C-alpha cells in the first residue's frame, strides 16, 4: 500500500517573498515609476477587474497593455497612498489576498477613496496575475472623471 505525500511547503518563506514583491511593486506604482513597476510583472502578466467598468476592458495582459493603463492613471495623480494594508498568504505558495484602502488626489482636484481586495498570483518572483475587487461605483465615477470611461 502506498500513500501519497504532499511535499512540505514553506509558507513563511512564500509569504515573505510575495509580500516583498507586492510592497516593492506598490511603492513603485504610487511613486509613478511605471517602468520599474512593470518590471515587477511577468511578461504575460494579467490584470483583471472582477467588477468591470463599462468602456474599459476587464482584462489587461502583457507589459505594453499594463504600462499604458497604469501610466494613464498615475500620470493624472498628485498623490496615491494606501492604508490599512493586510497581506494574507494562502496555502498555495503562489497566491495571496491583499486588502487595502486607496486614497488618491488628482491634478484636477478630484479625490478618490476606495477599499480593494486583490487576489495576487506570483511566479518567478514577479506578479503573474492580479484580480481586483473594489467599490465599483466609486471606481467607475473616478474613471469617468479622468476620461477613461463613459
């Protein structure tokens, strides 16, 4: 009789690695360093809005698409900060769930505040996929004001 054994996974090390990648990428994004931010993603990196906003694609894939989308957002921001960040490593060493509250001020004087939950998948010490859940109406209103959505 043989038994299947699952190899032990060091979730402490996975959490440390994934949280460091997340923290670095977030700081680069909010500082407006889009090139370094994009370098934190795999070439086939994928961003998905779980609650899509009409007029914008719900899925963005690849460095060029991600660069254009995130650059368009931070180029109009005076400041972007996150608060109340909670990083939850799952039993899968490649997957974490992040909770945060984003607060942004834009060059046109508009302000934005929203709570987000993000399922992040990591591969090769980079972000492979983000699925983002946010307050849909606040997000849609922001994108409309910034000219990204109808």
